[in-house]
């Protein structure tokens, strides 16, 4: 993570890493999703709650279990668990020994899909699992999201959005802002191309705008925590098939929470286990 990238993450609470996946890798991921498209579960209209500006005519789609799919379908997603382009960012943001906290989940949105009211953990209280702190010359984050993009999101399409800088907020976010009904000029819709990766701290107030594009939105969210911290209990135990045939590096990321001092396997910046 360059000094400029650290600066941008520190002031904004997120960063977009461009062109992590090649066109061919994006195509393979999409092919695997298409093969399981009948398992996409479309929600009721509930995520926009009583917002007048986030409502839609159809619910958000969710698809889980990708990491345990039969081969070759799971392979593109398993390669994302400890991806060499992303590991250095997670080392800086979460520290060595970071771990996968939630099972990976795909978000899909078709034209007319509703948005999601904004949420995030900064202010007014301190959330010991989802936080952003700066101390002793470096940042410290709790739960952090790595969102892989398999479709383009252009200006005006909708989808993921956030309030830049809100990870440092101290006062509660006004309810009308969480509903995207006021102060919209401070809310940023994040544009990205298929193959890009958006990384953000859950401390940042974020949500989803209704999807306006003709094509389907596809974002796969991995959530990571520091080495000895857990938010979710997904690892108790990981579902059947999740641990089969993992590389030692992927296995290291799926370790339960415990201290790095206790022989925790730690990847280097290239995403490898020394000696493996
Ligand atoms: O639309 C997005 O990517 C944000 C999703 C989100 O924040 C959530 O599911 O909690």
C-alpha cells in the first residue's frame, strides 16, 4: 500500500484498487455465478425500510456458499481469499495474521432493485469490533470489507455508496441522511469496473443506492478482521466443503481468532506462507 493510498484510505475510509482481475478471470467468475444463478435468493423489499428515495420494485439478490462449490466453479473465488494484490492492503489496514470473518457473499441487483439504508459503526459510541483508529503512526481497523466487482458500476447506476470520512465521525449520522433523503451532496456513489476491488472499513457509514442500470450488479463481499478478533461466528464451524483442498495460505486466512504470538500462520506481502 503506497503512502498515497494510505493517505486516501485514512481521509476517506475506503479505496478502489483497479484492475485486480483480468477480463478472463472476471469471465470465469461470472460463468460460475451463471451456473448457480437459480440459487440467487431475491429478498423482499425490506432493506430500504421507510426511505422514500431508496425504494425499488424488486429486492436485492444474495448468493452464498461460493467457496464450497464443486470444482471448477469455486476456484475463481478461492483465489480471492488471499490474493497477492490484496494481501498487502490487508496487512496495512488490519495487520499481520488478518482472518476471514464472514463467509463470502455475492450481492446482485437487477434494474429497479431497492437500495439499503446506510449503516456504519462510527459515532456516537465505540464499537470494539468495527472501528477506525490511528495510533503510533499507523491505522488500526476492525471489520473491513473487500468487495470484488464482476460488473461495471458507472456514474448514476446506483449500488454501493458511502459518506467519505465518516469512519472518523463522532456524532450520530442524521436519520434523514441514512435514508438518503437529505445532504445527498455529501454521499458518494462508488464507480468501478469489472475486475476492480473496493476496500472499506465497516466504520464508514455506507449503504446502497437503488440500481438503475440495465445490466445486473455483481459484487462479492469478503469481510476480514484482525488476527484475534471475531465479529461473526462463521468459523464455528465453517460449512461443509469450505475447508476441502484449500492451499495452506487460504487455510491460514480461515484460522479462528487467536493471537499472532501463538504460532499463527502469517502470510508475507506476496500472499505466501514463508517456507510453504
Ligand atoms: O451494496 C453494498 O455493497 C453494501 C452492502 C452492505 O453494506 C451490507 O450488505 O451490509
